[in-house]
């Protein structure tokens, strides 16, 4: 089962009021939860934005790394298509100079995440294929994770 489908199933069970457990959570946290939020941790947390992360390791020195520079060119190429995933997308670029991590985190409203997943997180396969081909890039991975700003 895909993550989006799990979320939609969770929303359906939480909003149908046929499930006493989900209903009590919704009631108890009515101040914290809006209609589109999905409860976590017995209702102590909720989320309505989901993140897709693409990550890898680059090599060399962060200031001069050729592999990191090549990644940035792939990103520039892909950015317009990534932005099409949602009008309300947040794109974070994370670079660690010590552990040589490069991460791109795309966070979308729940309602837009399912359709993007159905679409293969376009242009994910293209992006991953291009960075895998860069000399010095390794450990190319993806992850789906909820991502809420809480301050
Ligand atoms: C989970 O939520 C229910 C309903 O509010 C509460 O009664 C119960 O104590 C909670 N469980 C834990 C482990 O806190």
C-alpha cells in the first residue's frame, strides 16, 4: 500500500466517526487538529504536510566539490518540474560539509501528496538517474516522511 493511500485511508477512518478511537482523538485534539490533519501518537501529534526526500553523498571538499556542483546543475534542470507538484510546495536543500550529505526535501500539503506519489514523484526517477551517473555520488536514497513546522 502506498503512503498516500495509507493517509487517505486514515483520513477516511478519522472523519467517518464510525471508529470510536479515532473519534475520541479528534475530539480531544480539536483545537490542534484541522479537518485535514492526520493524528499520530495517540493524538498527541498530527500532520497535514508530507515530505519526499531525495538524498545522496557527494565527495570532495564542500567548497570546491565537483560532484556537488554537478548535483546543483541537475537540480537546476529539474526544479521547474518539481515545483509543479503543488502550488504550496516547500523545497529545502540541505548540505553537510562534514558528512558530505546532500538532501532535497520537498514538502507538500497532504491533498497534493497523493497525486504526486501516483505520478511517481515526477521528476524523481529522472533526477535520481542523473545524480547516480555523477562520478563521486553514492548512497542515493529516497524517503517519505511527514514534516511539520511547529514553531
Ligand atoms: C491515549 O488517548 C486516550 C484518549 O484520550 C487516553 O485515555 C489514553 O490515556 C492515551 N494513552 C496514553 C498511553 O497516553
